[in-house]
C-alpha cells in the first residue's frame, strides 16, 4: 500500500504517517504505523471512536492492520493540504479562509459533544490535529486520547493523568484532573487566537502563553496589535468580525469552565461571522463591477465635436 514506506507525511506521538494507495480503487490514503510502547491502547481507542461515528468534519478511518501487538497500522482518508499547524507556519491565509477553517473544526467538535451518544471528548485539540483537504476543508483527527462517556457523567469525570499538549490544556483540567466538554472548548479557543494572531500557543522563543499575551492587549482595545501582520492589508479598518471572533475566543479560554460557551453556541457565532464576510465580499465585488462598467462606458464614448 505504501510502496515500502516510500513517502512520509508526518510523525505523530505514536508513530509515523505514510502516503499510500489502495490496490482495489487506487484511492489515496494516509497510513499511520504505530510504534510506541502504549500504541496498542491508542490503536484500540481510535478504532473504538472512529468505528462508530461519521461527520464531514472528522477524518474518516478506512481500515486497519493488526498483526499481534507489535505491528499495528491505521488507514485514514488522505488530506492533501496537511495540517493547520504547517499551514499557519507557511502560506498566507485570508481571514475568510481562517474563519471557514474555524467553523469546520467547531462543527466537528460539536458533533463529538452533542451528536454522539454517549458524548466524546477529544482531549487533544490542536492545529496539528486539524487536517485539510484539497479545498482547505478542515477535519478533526487523532482520536487516540479521546474518551467516550455517558452524557450525565461527562461533567463529573475525573482522571489520574492529564492528557493534552502544553499551551492547549484547560488550566482547570490541569489543576483538578476533571475533564469535560469545556476542556475541548478551551483548546479550541487557543486555536482561534492562533488564527487571529498568527502566533503559536506558546509564543516562539519565549515561555509566554498566547492567552496571557493577548489578554492585556485585548482589554485595552488595541485589536490592531493582536492581528496577524499578514492580515492587516486585507482587513484594513474593517475589524467587525475580527473583534467578534476575538471576543468569542476570549470566552472560550475563561479560567472557570462553566463560564465558557458550548460548541453549539460557537458554531452559531462563527457561522454568522462567515456570513458577514461573504456579504461584505459580495458588496465589494458588486462595487468593483459597477466601477468597471462605468469606466468602460466612459472610455468608449466619442468626444469628437458633434454636427450642428
């Protein structure tokens, strides 16, 4: 399938991901070969979670290979644009595209929290686990740390080991060991701040947490100093949706979990913001078209003297 593991797509916490093709229909796939000591647990968890759910914003598990406990592999749909972490580090992405990626991700998490019975908590929401297809549609991936709980027990669940990535872990979860759907909300809030600022969760070459960096600047109303410099020309003076998304992100990273919004609320807010951006784009396009028509009419008008 991988042609002797020729092409590496990336490396996660529990193994290397290779590019492959299925022999029956030549479909492109991503093959994660698990290699760490506790890989069997992650392998079992991914199958348990992805084997029972489907959503357009969750990466699909196509199959798996199991030869004892030492040769384990998971086969996923191939996401040609890689992950959000790499995308944010390289290409210039428009504000509208960032909003669409945020909405896609939020919809995937909302499905895990409210569309699954029992509910599923991801527990490791971060840009490296948000994959993008050819059209930059975002899908949540990597369910090795996910937990499935009856909804009535989610808010009271306690664990002995805090799971997650520094910078994205809910501080309340870290302090108390209690995990619930609001822990995913906190992590998603950090991702929104990354999309707005272009900074990482732990700011590069410092030990400063992104939430701590944003907070005082936001509180004094200096949204321009928060915004990713690569977006300033595009945004201009129209900060409407930037303000709204920043306010939403700040609600998501509240220290007290009960003060954070639900993923359903977040999806509704992001959908409205994206609709506003689409409406602004249509107005701008219409204005440009009208100006082009007027310019064309002026240029084709004859200005020679008319006969009396």
